[in-house]
C-alpha cells in the first residue's frame, strides 16, 4: 500500500452529500429487491444469478462504467487480479459471478460480511496458521463446485500505476491443482483515474467510502481478461504466482503507454 496526500483527492463539491444520500438509498433499495428475488428463486435456480446482478448494480450506482476485453472463462477458473480498492469486488463479481477470497475480519463487518457470505466468499485468516489446511479445503470445495474464484494476491492495494509482489501462499490450493482448473489473470485498468479511486495510504474505510459515494465523475474501468494457463504446467505455487503476475505486469505496462512496471 502506498502513501497518499489527502489534499490530492478530487474535491467533493457542494452536491457531493446529495449524491451520497441518493446513492445510499439506491443501494438499500437494490439490496432489498435482490434479497427478495434471491430467496424467492433459491429453491428453483442454482446457482442464483442474484448475487452477480446485485454486484453489477452496486457498480452502476457508484457510477462505474465497465468495458471488457479478451475471452473470459466462465467455470473451472481461478481469476487473479490487481487490486486498487473494494470497488474491484462489484466490478469483477458483477461481470463474472465470481466468489472471492477475503480477509476473515471482513466477515464481521455490518452488512458487508453478510453479503459476502451470500456470495460464497472464502474467508482467510492470516493469523490462523493451524487453520490453513481447512481454508485450503474450503477453496477446493468451491472450485470443485465449478464456482469461479477471484484472488487479489498483492495482499493489499496500490494506485494502479504499479504492481506489488504476489503472495504465493494464496496459490497453495493449486499445488497440485484440482480437476481441470485454469488460471486467468485479469487487469483492472482505470484509464488514468487509478490514483483518484484507489484506497491507499492511511485513509480510513469510512472516508474512502464517503469519497466514492460523493464522487460526481464517472469511474471508467477496462477489465482485460488475459490468456488463461494451466497451473499443472508450473512446478510449484511460487511459479504459479510469478506466471500470473508477469501477464498482469506486461498488460499494465502496455496500458501505461510502455511505462516500466517492475
């Protein structure tokens, strides 16, 4: 996570609080509608399409406008993406229907943790070393059920102009890989707005959410589905992490006009 000067954030403006209130009401209304339809359709449709539609709607309410490039795998896939903030979740989840691997403490957040559980989030505790085997088994179970899974292996956020080292531990479930699973790296390219919309430095969650909810300008994002690869062709989890990172690094450098990305 990089540092950031709060004075560099775009001004909220006079109508910012109005946009906050309108978006808040829109989100609660959308949550209520999606939950009703989720529980009504649950006995008849599996998997439910409503978690994905909910996330897509949240992205739309936040004024995020998405375009996609590349051929997306739809099942038996482990997505690996760069990470700027929590808005990455409605973007990727809304487009793919993916579940996510997330920090266990988020499970206790009001509303967010509950909604994450409905979306089959796999909660990982970095401090529970005794529970690593159980967490890997939960990931394997999700993958065996054809549930797409997304990880953010940087482990924290950046501003979209660089790429942090990938944590190989998140790829332990793929060494050896479950049946037929392929890895598809994803580049989230915010088309120059990354430093504005990233959640970095010492900014608190409340202030960041306030900024995003008050924001007037569109948040453009290009979601690039890169070339999938078979993790069975890699020798270990470190090589899996390095292979995925190299694809994202090259795509990020290209999106920055050839600027070197280490």
